[in-house]
C-alpha cells in the first residue's frame, strides 16, 4: 500500500511540475513568437515608408490610399537631375559644357529590387490577409509650417490574434497604460515624427 501511495505521489508531482512548466513557458513562447513576427511587420512598414517618401518626392504629398501607393511603385517613375560638367570650371561654363539633364527611373528600379512584390505592401504579415491601416494628411507644426504627414499601422490584434489570448490582452493593456499605440506603426498624422516608426 505504501508503495502505491509513493507511485501516486510521484505521478502527481510529475504532473504538477509539467503544468507549472507549461504555465511558465506560455509568456516565453508568446514573447519569442511576437519578436519573430514583429521583424516581418517592421520590414513591411519600412517598405511602406520608402514608397511613401518616393511618392512625396514626385507628388509633394503622401497618399492615404494603398491602391494608389502600390500602383505608384509598380508603374511610376522618379525624375533625377544629373549635372554634366562642373560649375567651378569657368572654361566649361563659358563654352556651355555645363548642363543639367533630367533622367527618369522606374520606382521599382530605384527603391526596391526587381523581386519585390509590390502587391504585398498592403498586407500585415501573419494576419491572414488583413491590411495595414493607412492615412495621410497635412499638419501645422509649432513653427506654423504646414507639412504633409502619413501613418501606417498594424494593431497587435491583427498579427498576434492566434497566440495565447490572455498574453495578448496583457500586452495590449500594458501598452495602453503607457499611452502608446497597441501595435506597430510608422509615421503619425497627429504629430511631426519625421516618419519614424514606434519601434525606433
């Protein structure tokens, strides 16, 4: 009988140890997966930022439309000015050998590589096809200068929703208690951030 009790207690202790281990590993696994996914989301936000900056170079403003941004990346071009000769060379200037020529390059050839999939810009990685929330506007700075601004956002709920629910709720609550955005974002339409990401 004593032997049976010892075996039962051993099994119960092993079961308790396993349950405790699983409870400890839940936040560890959540944090590891979050970090891995956020690398992909951040890269996509950086791509959106690069596309928006190129769009602003051409049109003087940002676009709130992902369709417009993707079309711009796939089909538009950026004009660059190339100087031929030096304005410091007085002989070249006198002979008219100093010129500025304008050259157009496809956006895809200048800011992205040829294997870049522009259509994927809209989708948040690990979200089952959910899209970034994007907006653009103008903002008056403290020095009374009107500047174009944009933001692109990926809420935690869109790319972490299949992970442990309680850990996700805890993450959102912690972030909101710090008055921060509950997710990843680049740029802002409410303050001048120089298009910075909230991970930077």
